[in-house]
């Protein structure tokens, strides 16, 4: 059996310990960590997946709200307040990693930063090789393997005892090595490189070093000047407690223009410009003259950035500095060391070297199926902001079932569908899905692309990996299946509500799903359109299996306020109220049996239309 990284991680446990910093703590106030009062994490819950993303603090949320309040006002008196905030945040991050503000550029993500570094160094056009290791981020390995197909000499060092040994790097770094690229802290295992030792080795051979610090910045002390690293990048939504869409790229100042070339251009690189085409403009032989600014931002920033994330970071970076990253690391270590000790005692194999000082611990689960079975018995809780949308929901849905979710507005039906689809992650508990079962989720108001109905179906198939000709042919079949061949060339935005819902069903049918999730599929439709959509759903769930590989029946899970529709389409009904499952019965017993009235009185009142 062949596993990719994500499959492998499903067979392993990967825990990260929350540092939990808080504004107002003195640098030596370790005993007061974690600072739970500054986070909206529910009492009794432990946030163990901060390596994926870290919860925002309440003060950071308020900083974002102040910015949004500002955005609601007229900008005429704002002056340069946004620019000042952007410069302050860049300075705070520079201080955090021991850099100069002029060495920092905003980027959209860690991966964007690494791509810019490779491009700025001329990889793979210039001669030379690139060295990386197998514990580097999978998106980065993909980057260099893709460049390898363009002629890059790529060398990947494999781990020994889940460490990347300096001696193994020494064997492959030579005088022709252009770049050594690594993750300072591995997201897979928590392994931490000795960055200075790697830089000393690489520099002795004339190579440059890039470090992905997304699992390190804010969690372990970093001094880029002391280490000698040439480039590093990180997003802000992990240990920096920012959000997605904004991160940082560090470039050693003496490399700008001398080694690093500009590979993209935009207005953020300018400190001034002058038009020469409008009345009263000074004359010139070109329509625009300009002056470039200096620093890393002048090389890599192009256009607008996420000011909401800047506002968030304006608090969280001060927040981290006030505690001290050393204290954050020590607090996390007090938990990771206990994990290492107890998990080993319980028979789990740790993949994280015991000397590692990162906040990540990874261990192997010997019995994934048995562990998954035990997790199925655990309650699942989904929290949206301060509101629990679902509480204590424990369900098992078998292949081929037709399950209706019913209940009043706000009871949790839509959230449960999104949870089952993976769009929402549980705050506690676990969802166990058949990874091989393709899903399709249809929303109450399907999103239509501003193109033809035909392209609305074909583009999704093409993005999924089909050749364009095959995607177009399959789209034609799907449109014929829902009776829309005659309007395939019409703009999908101009279709009626019923036609758009049928088009959404065509998109779903074309992907051959094993699980069909519908969120009030006929809400706001006229009776004829409702009948057409219901008929298609019934036919799809009965006949989709004939269109897919294998004979497994299609599983239908849908939310509906239409009890007649529930009777026609469902074999099982789940009634929710205030985020809890209060009834779960076969459809006949739900509507006709005495069990509903005697054991599920709230659901009985709902069916009778008598809920208060």
C-alpha cells in the first residue's frame, strides 16, 4: 500500500501544545500560562492542533473590529493611519526574528515567499543544484520536484531516526549548490534543524539557505542575523495568531539587487510617480516617471494586502513580545515533554526526537481502525464564534442511507452538513469518513459562475484533472440528464432558481459522487420546480451507482423544512433542536409510529406544527 503524507498522518497522531500567551503578563510569569481568559476556547476543551492554526485572542478580534469600524467611515480624514499600521506590524515582526524592518516584505503565504526566493535566485534557469529534505513542507517538495522536470538538479535528504543529520546534508551540498531549502520546524514530526550549523555548512560551499519558519515564528526563539540564514518566510495564522492571506518574507539586506533580482512589479515598490498625459502635467517623453523605494518590500511586494490581518497582528505580535518567546517555548515544552513520556509509556512510538524544542509531538497509532472506532463513540462539538452550533452529536450513517435532517431554523442542520463535508472542523471529537467516497454538497442557493451552463459543469471537472475535451463531453451528458441541453449555452447567472438548482445537480452528477449532501434543495422554488428537482434527486440516488465504478449505493443526506419532501425522499429522519439530536428514527416511525409522541415529545410537536 502506498501512502502520501496526508494519508500517513491519518495513521499517526500529531499534537501541538498551545503556548497560550496573554497581554499583561510579565516576562517571568510562567506560572500564569496558559492565559485562558484572553481566548474564547470553551472551558474543558484543550486546543491541541495549534500547528494547523492558532485561535485568535479576544483582544486581537477587537483590534480587527476597530479596523472594520474604521472601514465603515469616510476615508477622507484617515490620513496615513493604515500605512502606519502596516509599517508598525512589519517592525514588530522584524523585532521578533532579529531582523531589520527593511529586510521584511509582506507576502500572501509561506509558499508564496519560497516561490519568490526560488524565482529571484533564477532557479532552475541558472546552473547549480538545490538541496532539501524529506521533512520539508510537502508543498515545497512539490515546488522543487516540478522544477526538477524543467532541468533542476534536485537532491532530497532522507531522515534517519526521524532526524535530518548534518552529516547527510554535508554529503550532498557542494560547490554547485545554489540553495538549501528546509523547514526550521517540521510540520510532520516537529523535528528542529540547527539552523546556524546548516547555514555555516551551506555558506562554506557558496550556497544560500531558505528556512520555512511558519511552525517556529512565535513558538521558538529565532535570530536570523545570528543564524546567518539568507531567506525565511512564514504565514501568520499559526503561532503568530494572525489570519490567512498575509505573511512575511525575510531577505538578508546585502543580497538585495546584488544576488536577488526583481521577479514581479507593482505600485507598492514605488515611493513616488508623476503622470505626463493630463492637463498641467509636466512634459516628458514617457507617460509616467517613477522612483523605486528600497528594501525587501521594494523587491517582492506588488499590490494590496490584507489589512484585517494587519490589524490582528498589530495586537498579537505585541502580545507575544510581552510574554517573551522563550517563556512561550518553555510552557509548551512542559506539555510536550509530558506527552513524550506518557505516550511512550502507553506503547506509542514517537517520531519526534526527544531533544526537539518545538511545540509539536508526532506519534504512531498502531491500531488506526480500533482508535477510529473509539473516537466514533466520542461526542462531536462544533463551535462558531461564541455559539455552539452542534452539541454532543454522535451519529453513524451507513452507505446507501437516505437521511433527512429536520428542525427549526438555527437548529444546526446546515452546520452538520458542512461538518460531514469537511467545510467545518469539529472543536472537539472526531469525524470519521471513508476517504475514498467522493462527496458533492449542494447549497440552498448554488453559486453560479458568470459563464455558460455548459462551462459551469465542465470547469469543475477540468479543475479536477480531466482533459478539457473529456470535461466538455461529460458536462453535455450531465446537462442532458437534467433536461438542460437546450439552454447549455445560456449564461448561468440568467437562469431561474429552479434551473440553477438543476444545473447544480448536473454538476454533482457529473462528478459521480458516493455521498450527496443537499441543504434545502427546493427552498424558494415554485411547485413545478420543486417536483423537477425532487424527481432528479430520487433518480440520482437510485441510479448514480450505475454511473460510478463499483456497486455501492449512493448515500443521500439532506436538510429540509418540507415534511412532505422528507416522506418522499428519506429512509431515516434526524430531528435537531438547539444543536442537539433529539430524535433519530426510520421515516415511517418518525411520522406514523407511537414512538415519536411517547419518547420524543419535542419532535412530535415539531411534526404537528405546535412548537412554541
